[in-house]
């Protein structure tokens, strides 16, 4: 996201690049122009290093990156197909999962192939200046939509846990559609400024880099990452706090229930001549206590599961994207607005670490969702028929077991 940089091949001329291979890395820079005729600012100030890969290295790197892109496509396609085909999964809250999967699928299908080609050339952009703007727009739009959707999912989970009686009633397909539309509109607000003249992207021969304008960098990184990350952390803290409070309450009621059972048992043993009506009243009271306790246990388990799921999501998201966005925020202040002085190998490593989040999202949700796991298994085995019937049978079985 946000960067694909490189430098052009050497050619003759006073302002053309000079190249030298040092320690296996091709370092290229530009000669200054004639006296009194300053060359372009990028050429004069930037001395970037292209990565010089041998044929075996290109084959290994290309195969590895292609596998990442292919698995990302397959995993997110499974989410879209599962929610679309299975009635049990066709719930308003799962529409957010579809939006997340579409964003991650777009990253894999429309962005990763061009990044792979650029990486195999050592960091040199080969697709021209016009497509550079289109590529950066697609990259920023899809990655931002993925991150913002994760943020909205955390808010949705928090409201579902803290307002179990009122929120599910108001949680409709129309509300989810509005939230998804808002996510993509905010993503567009970051994508469009370079097309509207506020902050132009850097695209010269062999270089394709998102605008390094100071104001735009702060705005784009804050909206695309820092604010969503803060919201997700707050939601996780609140859900975790609610789960701990519910856990303490559950332990207390569990203790009280055991005390009540012991009391009832001792009274029954002591009063063998208790009338049938008294026995019936005691049984009704005990039944109510047990029913209330089952409900408390169910709420407690749901809160614990939500806290665990969101904790894993936030942790993976932070590990994947935080290093890249720290680099993106600091780069214009370190390198200037027309140059990327960061080593290409570091840029590319952190970029692919961020893309890995799109790979892991569908598998994280499947790990914590039994219905998604079951649907994945059926789809991968080409067992398309009777998926809905099998899931319904599993749900009834689980309900009877509880």
C-alpha cells in the first residue's frame, strides 16, 4: 500500500543515471546538469538502491509471493460464497465480513500482481505514469476499506455484547448497507485527493510513489490506520472489561447456585414428611435458578468468545500494519516530499507484512466460527448439495447437547 518505487536504467547524458554494483546491490544516482541548469529535484536528490536478484532468487520470491496472493484470493472467495450460499450465515452482521472479504480479495487480485512484478525487477516500476495513479488509487482504496471494515466489525461486536436486547433488533440489512457504504466513501476520500490536485503522486521514470505531501500523509495515515486502530483498541478493552465483569458475576452466581442446591437437598433430607405441594414449590424455584444460570453462562461464553476473537483480530492487524504505517508517516519528514530514501528491501518487506493481513482475515474468522469452518470444508470438498440442511442439523445437535 502507498509505495512502489525504483529508478530507471542507466543511459548516456549529463543528467542520466550512473550505476554501480556494491555488495550485490545496484546503486543508481543522477549526475547534476550543466552549470546554471539544475536537473529535476528527484534526480538530483535521490540515490535509491535497486535490489539485484539472481534467477534462483527470483523464482523463489516469485513463487512465494504468488502463493500468498493465490491463498488470499481463495480464502476471501470462500467467505463471499459461504455467506451468499448458506442461509444460516446470511445474517446482517456477516454482511460486514463480505465487505471485508471483497476488500481483501480486491487487494489480492488487483494490487498484488503488479507489486509482485515490481518486486521481481528489484523495485523498478514498469507500467508507466498513467497506470501509476490508477494503481495507487486501487491500493489505497482496497487496503483502507479492509482496515475500516475491521474497525466497524469491532464496533458491531461491542454493541452486540453490551446491548444484547436492543441492538439485535435495530441491526438490519439496511443498517449494515449504510455502514459498508460509509466505509467505502471514507476510503474514497483518501484515494481521490491526488486525482483532484491536492497532493500529486510521484511518478517519474521507474518510480511510482504515493504523494509525500506532509498534510496529505498525516491525513491519509490517520484516517486509514491510526484512528481505526485506536477505535479497535478501545472496543477490545471495553469488551474485555465486560467479559471480566460477567466472569466475576458468573462465578458468584455459580457459588450461590451450589449453596442453594445444598440447602434444598439438606432440607429435603431433614423434612422427609414434606407435603407434595411444598416439594413442587421447591422444584419450581430450583428450576428457575437453573434456567437463569444457563442464560448467564450463555452470555458469559458469548462475551468471552467475542473478547478472544477481537483480541486476535486486533493483535494480528497491529502486527501486520503498524510497522508499515510508522514508516509511511515518517518518510516525508525524513526524506522530503519528492524522494524515498528508505531502503527498498525494507519498504517491500513491511508492505507485504501489511498485505498478509488480507490473507489471514478469512482464516481468523473461520477459526472462531464453527459454521464458517463447516462451510469452508464442504466447499473445498465440492460438497455443494445440502449444505444448509447439514448446518441446520449441526445446530440442532449442538442445542440439544447444551
